[in-house]
């Protein structure tokens, strides 16, 4: 039963990533694209966690942690650049 649930979850996450990539490409302006990138890294973290549960390997969880950290820093940097025109003070 868990195997079927994981496969359904992977399909839903892949569908979510596809929709997010569409918004990233089609987005009308920069804030929409930044939000799409933020959503894309969150779904990538979810994908890695589900794959880690399915495979039973802890390396997926470490990769998910690194992507979450880098995604957060990237989102903050892009938002600051968009708001002020520079990243550093």
C-alpha cells in the first residue's frame, strides 16, 4: 500500500513541478518568476524526501536540506535585488 501511495505522490509532485516551470517561463513579471522559483525548490525538496522514503537512503534527506537552504538564500537575494536594485548593503 505504501508503494502505491509513494507512486501517486511522485506523479502529483511531478505535475506540480511541470505547472511551476510553466509559470516560471510564462510569468508576466519578475515577482511571479521569483515566486515560481521558490515553489520549484519547495517541490524539489518534497520530491527528494519522498524518494528518500521510497529508497530508504539518508542521502536524499541531506540533499533536500541543502536545496532548502540554498533555495531560501536565493529567494531572499532575488527579492532584495528586485526591491532595492542591489543585494548587499
